[in-house]
C-alpha cells in the first residue's frame, strides 16, 4: 500500500512538472560569447554589466553606447534580418517576446534566444538581473541593478516632500501645430518615471501607455507642467522656441501661462534601460527646478 | 427654288485623326424642306447617325457645311440652336431617379436664364408636351420604371418641350415592339400635321420610312445614293443597291402607303 | 424599385417651392447641429462660465474649451462635411455613376500621399498659419487633379467620362501603391503619425487652418454655383445635354476642378474622412429627389450636419478618450451604404 502511494505521488510529480525549455534554463553550456541584441534596452544593459565585448550584433535603433555604431545592424521589431542573423553565428539572440515569427525561425536554426518584454519601470532592474543570470554575469548584473535602484531612490527622496505638479508628458505631435498629440498615459515606464520624479500624471486615470490627446483634454486637465519628448537630432534654438510658441494657442493651461513647457531630447526617455536614472533626474530637474543642485 | 430649312453642302466627316482617320461621310449634299417628314435610310455603317449628329450641331464637319435657315450651324450660339432643333436619341438612360415631369422640364433649359427656375408657363408647356405624346398620366412616375415605348414617348415630349421647329430622331423605333412603334409613328405624324414640325428620322427600317416619311435620303457607305419623294425614291432598284436584297415595293390599299417586302438575297 | 412617391411634395409642386422647403428643412437641421455640437464633449462645461465676461479669458477654462477646442472643430466639421458631400454629388453626376465618390478620381489619394510624404521625410515648411502636413496634402491633391485633368483633355471627343473614370481608378491604385512604399521606408514614429493622419481628425484647435481651407472652397463653390441644372442635363446623356444647349466640355471641366478643389481642401484639413461623400448624396436624393438644384444645397447642409454629428459621437462615446472621426463615419457609413445598395437591388 505504501509503495503504491509512493509510486502514485511520484507519477503525479512527474506529470505535473513541465519541462523547462532550454532557452530559459540557467547556463548549462559555457556562457554565450556571441550575443545579438535586437532590443536597444538590452543592448545598453549588456554594456552596463560589462558584457559589451560579447555583443556581436545590434538592432536598427540601437544608439548607445557609441561602440555599437561599429557593430552590424540586424533589423528591429518589425524587420529582423534572419539571414544576417544566422550568418553572424550568434550563440544567443535577444528578441522581443512578440516576434513570434523570428522566434520560430531561430528555433529551426537551432539558435538559442531570450525573449524581452517590459511593462513598467521596475522591469528595468528585473530584466537586468534576469539577463545577467542568463549570460553568466549575475554578480555584475546585480551590481548594475543596485546602482540604478540607488540613483532612482535618490531622486525619489529628493522630491519626496515637494509639492507635486500636474504633469503632461507628450511624446509626439505634428510639428507646427497641436494636432496628432500623443501623450503618455497612466501605464508604462514613462508614467512611472513621472511619478517617481515627483509629478502627478494628468492622464494617470487612463491605463494606456499611449493616449491620443485632443486640445479639449489638455484644457480640461490643465497640467502645471508640459514636457515634450523629442527624438533624433536636437533642434536649433529657433525651432525649439517656435515649437514652444505653438502652445500659446491654449492660454488657460497653467503650464502655458507660467512658461513651464519644456522640450527634452534624449534616448534615455525612449529606452527603458540602464539610463533611466538619468531620465528620472532630468524629469525631476524640470518638475522641481529649485531642488536640483 | 425650294426653301430648305436645313441644308448640307458637300458635308464630309472623318472619325479619328491623321493616318488612322476613317471617312464616315463623303460630300453629302441634301436639303430638308420645312414642315416635311424626311427619312435618312441606310444600312448600319452608312453614316446616318453621324449625319444626324452633324445636323444637330453635336459634331463639327471635317469639311463642308450645315446651314440652318441659311445660317452656318457651327457659328450659331448653342442656346439658339437648341431652341430651333431638338434631338431624340436612340436610347435614354437616366443615371438618377428623375420623374417623367422632371425629364420633360429639362427640355425647357434653352429658354431659361442660367439661374432661372421653371415657372407656371414652363409647367404648362411641359404638360402639353406630355398630352401630345399621350403620356400625361405618367407625370409623377419615375422615368426608369417606364416601358420602352413609354420612355421613348416621354423623351419625345421632352424634345417637344423645347418648342423647336425641327425634331431629329435617331432610330426612334429600333428598340420598340410593334405596338410602341405604332404609338411613336402616330405621335410624329400628329406633330407634323398639327404643328408643322419638321421631322428628320434616321433609321434602317424600310417600312417605317414607307409609312411615315414624305421624303427619303438613301445613304450608302457615307454617300447619298438617292434622295427625293418616298414614292419615287423608295423602289426595288434602290433597295437592291442599298441592301443587296431583292424586294417587292408596292402600295398597300388598306395601309394607305407603300410597303416593302424583302424577297431574297441578291 | 423605389416607390413612385416621395415625401417633401414632389411631382406637382414647382421647383421653387420645393427648393424653399428643402433649404428651410436642411438649413434648420444644420443650424441646430452647429448650435448644439459645441455644447457636447468629454468635459462638462457650463455655458454661463463660457460667456461670463467677468472672468478674464486667459484663465477661463470653460470659455477656452468652447472657443478653442470645440467651436473650431464644429466649424471644421461643417466645412469638411459640406465639401465632401458636394464633391460626391458632382463626381456622381460627372461620372454618371451613383457609386462615384470624392475618392474615385484619385484626388483624395493624392492628398493622402502628400501628407504621408511630408510626415515621412520630416519636411518642415510653413506658410502663414498653415503647417507642413496640410500644405503638402493640398499640394498632393492639386497634383492628382493635374494628372486627371490632363487625361481628360488629351482625349478629344468620344466618351470622356470613361477615360476619366478609368484614369482616376488607375491613378488611385498607383498612388496607393506609392503610399504603401512610403509606409515601408518610414520608421516607427512616422508610421504611427501616418496611420493617425489617415484616420481623420477634426481637432484643429485654431481658426487659421479653417480660414486657409476656405480659400480653395470659395473657388470650388463659385464653380458649384454654376452646375446644378447642367448636371441634371448631363446625367441624362452628354449628347442630349449638348443638343439642349449645354457646353458639355466646359461643364465637365468646371465640375472636375471644383469638386477636386473642395476634396483637396477637406482632406488637407481633416485627413481622409470616409463615406460622407458617397452616402450623403444618396440619402439626400431619397428625400428631395434627383434635381441637382435641390440636391446640391441640401447635400452641403446635410453633409455638414452629419459630420458634426459624427464628430460629437467621436468625442463623447469613449470619454475622456476621443475616437478619430473617420472611424465613426466608417462605422455609420458602411451599413448605411450597404442598405442603400440593397434598396436598389
């Protein structure tokens, strides 16, 4: 009777334990030495934890650190170049979780991969640690993560007692007009950054990462601070000024009345990677100018 | 010297340009007397439709001239021309759902100013035109729902509303069955008798010409084969020359006009 | 087949009285829409505050929402709705095809391509109060018009409408292919902007683009004013019309240019808004009949009313979020269009 029970429980254990796919187990073979990262965030993370020498290929939109300019570019979210990927002979490819077709192709080619996805600010450090585990640099990864957390906490503490202005974060619109405004909603790492930097997200009640804004919404929500994010090359001062003046079409908005419309350029706002503390610091400087010394 | 209300002199027309031009009419000279009913008779491709379109001013001659009351047709202002010559096309398809009355009222266009709306007088003329073609009861009906014969009579009414002295009809009975052919025939005869309207019909129906037309112009391959009073011109020799068909032409007592019976291929 | 009797006293009443009733009826509807629409929106505002002179305008949020966010939107909706409806009527008569629309001849596609090129290649030109994308869009529509006009003029005589129709359909297909290519080379942000633009938006937030759009619209309306009766005549047959004294070639030119200018103005102001241009003429004809002297003004008024209504829905149905107006017109327009098709069949 006891033997039967033992056998049954053993069988139950075996049946309920799922085999873990090899791509997600800890390093069994030697740690990967030829890593391709199609995701800008993970590229930066790899360099941050000191694995930069192992990176042999990056994605189209990777720009940091400057060393990546010398590396071959293998496509991005929508257009990964599978042939070049295979030709480079990587032993680990970091892809977006949603790139199902690419993942299928890599599986067929027998190339190990690591799926990336992100929801909010806290995922940055979680991803760094997880990635560090995967490539056998757990200690360095944890150190990097701790450093990031510390800097973020510093910002948090600095602004903790300060009044929190209502903040609108716009990451795109038609130049020269207020049409086609896209703003950061109450979800995602930009929202988390704003809250951390001591602001109140005026769109916090809308649980979307991106919200199409209308002029009525801006007027109604009356933000105290408007921050516009701009990518690519920095604009000349004349252009920055003319784009800022576009907001004078909505004079009742406190941000416009008090001249608190700011344009920020920088990849750290686009890439949820190791540079988020810089993004947090810059946001805090805009939201609380008196506090940043 | 007969007074011709419409006359063509050495009229020629080419379709297309340059090397690909096809001569459709060559040196057609004819005269239409006021108040007569004339048939343009010929096989398909003889150029009778083109001739009709030249006579209505829609086409411009390649050479030669068309004169209306001794005025050069091509020099006449469109509106003036429309007030004197009305055209009934072979088929009329209305893209939109116009009523019968609306279709007929369009005939008043040449008489109205650019932004003028039809008034009571125009409504009367339109209704009189419907009466004359026996379609008064169809006034509120949608044009698209009418039968072929009704449609054709309404289009004739529309041409009548133009209050012109001349009516040009292109194959008016070709798409109609026997009953409606009679109806249209009767309308045209009546118009000619009561209002003195000059009627020119382009057709290949020999018996229609025989029944209706006082004068006939025979067209073959773009040239006039013969023209003159129907009684003289519509004979077996000419028919053979025109259609390569042996036919028997004789006066029919009961019908009261000539009839043509085709007998055999020549 | 549709019935023989229609409402609004057809048949025996004169055109004059029917015109008066039509203008009155549709005019009241349009006026009502213009007056009520600015009161609707995702935020509730108080009319008393809006017109309260005591509050300084610079801080009066309700007033600014009314005068900056909503009123220009309603005016833009009226302008775009009437422009598209008028173009639809004229194109349907010009092409003698009840399925024609402002999109048929490629003018709309030209405007969209112009906008896409400006977005994708980050062009930066502004003239007066107009920013780059609307300018590029209007230029694109003029380009398409030039091509179609050239096609119609090259072929002399014969069935010019057939050439026009085929040429226009081909041009639309060609421009759509080019747009596909532009999308392909565009990066992520640009694609996002392109897609947003293509969904249509009336959130102009200022009066300058409206005034700019009024310029080509004025020319278009000058052309439209000469067309109503001749469109009736031409829609029955080009040769019949010519025989009744209509200068068909000139009429077709005026119709083509006016309708294209109106379409270009509308699309560059609000992006391509679907279905207004094709269903408004049909709905209006169901009520007033086929006489273009009634259909043209009624369509202008009803097009304005319909788009204003669709914009109100777009602004309120998912408050505080706003739907692109093109989505609402498509969701409303497609079933109505299907219903119209089934009626005819």
